[in-house]
C-alpha cells in the first residue's frame, strides 16, 4: 500500500459493559463514555449512535463529543458516518467538496478507517459538526444556526407533513447554536418569505437572505440531485453582522445518481426549478431567475463536467479502496465499489443532457 494513500486510523475503545448498554436500545441518544486513539493521542469522549433510519443498519454511524480535552483540533463534536447505502462510500464527501467549489459554506470531511476494541469496523466518513466552532474556524461572524430536522423546514407557513397551517413557525427546525431570541429572526424570515407582496419581493427579500449564496445552494442540490435537499438535509446560518441567512448542506450520500436506498435514480428525477416556497418565490422574479440560469450555465461549463469531477472521484476511490477490502460490511461488494466510477460518470452525462434541455424554462 502506497504510504501517500494512507487514510487516518481511528481506534475506539469502549468498556464491554458500556458497549452492551449502547447496543441495548439503538434509539437512545444518551452517550456512553469511550476512548478514541488518533494521531498518537488517546482522547476521552462521549459516544452515541447518530441518524434516524440509518440506526437500523448493521454498520452503525456515530456521534463523538470530545470530553478530555473538551476540544480537539478546534472541534467539540464530529460525526462518523458509515455511508452504508452508498456503494461508493464517497458521495457525501464528493458533494460537500462540490458545494465548496460553488462558494457554499460546507462541512469539511475525510475518510478514516475505524476500529472498535481492536476489530475493524471499516471505512467511515468523518464530518465536521456545523456549530459555533464551524463558524470560528472560518473566521465568520458569530450568529445563530438552525438544523432542518424534518420536512417542515420548507420555508412555508404550511406543514409539509400534514398539509395544514403550521402551529409554530419553528416546526422543522432545531436551534443548534444561538439564544432563544434568535428564534424570532427565523420566524420573521419565514413570515416574510410568505407574505411580502409580489411587487415588493425582489427589493425586500435580499434584506433577509443572501440571494446569491442561496441560489448557489439550490444549484448544488440540482447538480447532485439530492431529492430531500430542498426541505431537509441542511442547516440555516444567520450572520450576526449582516443579519442575512445562508444555507449549509448536510447528508448528501443519496446523490450522484443513487437514491436514499442506494438504488439508481433517473437523471431527470429532480426538477431544474427545485421545490420549496422560497425557491419558488425567487424563481418567480425575472432577475433572480436569470441570475439562477446564468449560474447553472457557468457551473455546467466549469465544475459540473466529466473532466472536473471524475478525476476527483478516481482519487477518492483509489485512496479508500485498500481499506474497503478490510471493511467487513463492504469487502464482499468490491466489484460494485469499482463500478461506481462509471455510475457517477453516466449520471453526470445524463444529468447535463437533462439540464440543457430544461434551461429554456428559466427564460
């Protein structure tokens, strides 16, 4: 194995009694104490399972909070994703890196080899937590962060879940960072999205959201085809200085031609105009629609091409392949892993054809 291709090795140690407690009920969020050895250091941590439906998978995903020291490399918390339904194990990282190329705030991530009490658990994706430390590392103004936790994070007054008027404008969101009074700004934002009169919308909405960054986020969803991305799988950050909201992507394994179950997704499945209330209102404005179309064309000429993406896919594939062979949950599917380069390549070609046909809708 080429030493330059090595990925970090994370070694978890859990007392067998605590491990039994963790496995007793996979839906309990209470953490257990554990140790994590990495970079030659042994760290005291709190550990729990993470995710919703993914907890049912045989290969678990974890949330780690650093206890002693309380911060490690500037982070209080990290996530270790099993990427169990993604045959390539790279779609999440490929997406986050792609969003960054588009100028969208995105979590940093890296593949690691995880062992638990000496037993290889396989290849995981370590993902940076989106919190106050995320802002600090980027020298961003402190502000509030809200996680979109379900389909009610649709920028609408109507519930996406029961199709009725929301009982609270905070439905669908969980404040990750900030104070209680920050909830007011989220409520105001959603009210304004839905009540600014059409003649005033183009002038007024830029007072609440960074329109350029929002359109870049929508473009990222469109190119990666994250079906849930418009009403879920994101965090809202309100810049405390400018007062503007922008969106941070999250959970992008069901992308690049595969759905949440790992099945091949048709390249035309996610519409070019997206969906959610804010996107619909923005694209109803001719100037914003033109700005969006120009942005899509620029990305299709530069970032969303076989020439730009596939070398990145190949590099990620080559860097983790020796470790996928050690992964007890994935090593029997190495042939499929090897074919994923072609699945992603075919997706890019077919998605480009679809988007070129649909650009006319954005005139």
